[in-house]
C-alpha cells in the first residue's frame, strides 16, 4: 500500500504548518510519501473546494471545517466525477510540489 500526501501551504507558514513539517519526518520514515506546494504556485490550478483523502481511486473523504476552523464531521462519496476531479487535482499538485526532504521552511 502506498500513502501519498500533498500539502498546499501559504508562505510564510504558520506555527502549525511548521509543527506539521517537523513531525512529517516520522511519516516519511514509516513509508509515507509527502510533498509540499506553496500556495502561490497553485493559483492556476482547478482544485476541489475542500481538503480530501482519495482512497484507492474509488472513494473521496471530504474533510470539512467551520468558518472558525473547527473540524466538522467528514463526508464521503463514491461519485465517479468527484473521484476524477480529486485524482486529477492530486496528480497536478503532486507534479508541482517539492518532496518533503527538499522543502525548506
């Protein structure tokens, strides 16, 4: 199984993103592939409106947040168009993003 994560981040990064970056080394040692894309490089990309996990190219888990940043109950879909949108968006972001080992904060 492969777990790949792409993070789109605003720069300069927040303290939380700095923390996330610092602990990502452990994820990478466990086999996860992680890349980082500065938000300024994502301006021309067509991206889904919410954070998501794409699971086995057959299910999308939408991570939803309230206006004040509180996590809400996630939703799921197996809609083929949503899966296609997320898969294409992920591939484009992945291709533009820097590998975790190369991304400096």
